[in-house]
């Protein structure tokens, strides 16, 4: 059933198919070749470019409004809406610890002072009292402000959200 002629036919079929593909590739190259310099061989000017300083210096940042000014104009009502992000781990009732310690009367309270909550000790390294400035820094980036903290929250990047939340916690210690 399988003789020498069958093997020659199989090898001839593969060689013929390879020849057709090679000729097709050559024909496509001849049809779509764009001249002596092929596409991609030269640098082409882009339609829209963004100028970047050559010396490695960053562009000057816009002047940010100091936290104190934002805090002075804070809206406690908006802070209550921001607290929804905190509610998953924190309670407002005195002594009601959850994943995080209670936030009852937190503004002005000593750091790591809630009995019955196992703190990491990282907060004591950076602050003594939870004043608005320390709360702002901590809420912006908890792990960056107090490396080693147990708080896994990524932070609130918007300064107005932080100011509104702190104002709400200050005016409504128990919610």
C-alpha cells in the first residue's frame, strides 16, 4: 500500500506547496515595495508631537492650593458622602471597633489610643494627635505616610474629599 512512488508524491506535494508560497511572497513584495527605502526604514515626522524638555527637568507643576485653605472652605455635608468609603472598615460609635478602629471623636484624639484595638505601631512614628494636618497626610496615602500601617486603603487623592471628610468627622464625632 505504501510504496516508493507514494513517498515521492508526498515530497513533491510539499515542495510544490512551498514553491507556491515563496512565489506569492515574492509577488507581494514586488507589488507593495515603496522604493529604495522601504516603509519603516526611515524616521517619519509624526502628525502631533508633545515637546519634552531635553535636560530631564520636569515641567513646572501648577501651584497647589494649601490644605489649610481647602479645609477652611470644606463642606461637612460632602464629607458624609465621602465617609461611605470608610464605612466598610470603620464605625462611628464609641468603642465599636471593626476591621479598623472606631472613628468616634477622631479629630483631636491621640494616635493609637483606642483600647481593644491592636495597632501596628507605625502611626506613633509619624504623629501624636490626629489633627487635620496629620489626618490629611494619612488619608492621602496611608502606607506612604506611615509605612508599616495595617490600613490597606489606597487613599483619597482629591484634597477636597479629604478636607470635607475631616470637617465632617470634626463636626459630627459620632455621626
